[in-house]
């Protein structure tokens, strides 16, 4: 799939998600390239006068800058929670709308905002659909810098191949929260995401994981056949893309 096609799919998903925003809503504004497409379409609806009286909570410094550039009013989670709707991208989406997020480095803020929302919609292109979390991408963990390498053996015992994230120049990557990220590869995917999340939550020094379990209410999926909205109900599952 060429880059132009991928970018077009992201734009389609962003447009569809922006169409679901109503005037007066309090919004969570996600981070990353797909969420940026949503912001562009949201800003266009505001500029045209089609939308009024909305306000958003950004999940990263980058999203805050984009929102201000597009004229999207901003507030804080303390002021606006509970939010009506959060729209964000994802790095993987399994058949039950469980997610891996955080390759863009904003997972802690993204999860805080998603948990404070009455509705969380994830927007993706169909390449992000997987049968099992962790089968295509690493699981990011946001950790305190103090003795971060002490987690290595413990994570390896959980079946992970952990590597601290670094910038292109080789320096340790730091999030907007001035925390580190450890990216964990699971060779055969994650067998039990709920149990893994429980263990990670109990580990001192691990602030948050990129596992977003039971948070998404709907997925807006853009593919070669168009855009579809999927909201599993009654045990329903998200259809995988070809090769997923």
C-alpha cells in the first residue's frame, strides 16, 4: 500500500469521525497522524460555521499546537470532564475493539482522556486490524527514568523483548510528561492482555501501558472498500482486513 493511499484512508476516517461531532460537545482530542486528520476536518467544520460552541482537551503538546492553529477552543480535563466524546487513533485494534496505543508517545495522556469520556471512538485504516494484540507492533510502556533498566528481566519473564525508545540521534526518548518509554515486542502476540495489564499496573515505576482494554465504543475503519463504523455488541467482533 503506497503512502498516498494510506494518507487518503486516514483522511477518510478523520472526516467520518468529525462528521459525528455535534455543536456544544466537550471533546477529547487524540494524538498522532490519524487523529491529526480528524482535527483538520473538525477545524474546517468550525471555520465554516457548521459547528459552534465546542471545546477540546488535547492529549499532547503537538495536538494542542494543531488545535490552536485550526481555531479549536481548548480547556482542561479538570474543567470539562466528563467529556462527551474522544476521538483518537490506534496502532492495533483487535476483534473486540481492544487497542494498543502509544507509538506516538502520548499514551498516558490519551488514556486519561479516554477514561474521562462518555464515548471513545477510534479511527484507523484497515492495516491496523489484528487478530491478537501485539502481533504486528510493540507495546509501549511509559516508565519513570529512575532505574528503568531494572524492568528488563521482569518484562522478559512476561514474554516480552523490551527496548528503551530512543530518538534518531540515539538519545533516550522522553514523553511530554518527561517520562521514558520501553517498547515491548511479543513475538507471538499477547496471550492474555487483561492479565498482562494487571501485572503492569502493579509494577512500581511503570506509570502506564499502551493497552487500552474495554475503552473504545466504536471503530471508524477506512479501507479500500470505503469507510465503515463498527461497534461490537452482544459479543460481536470486528471483521479483519484481508491478511489480518
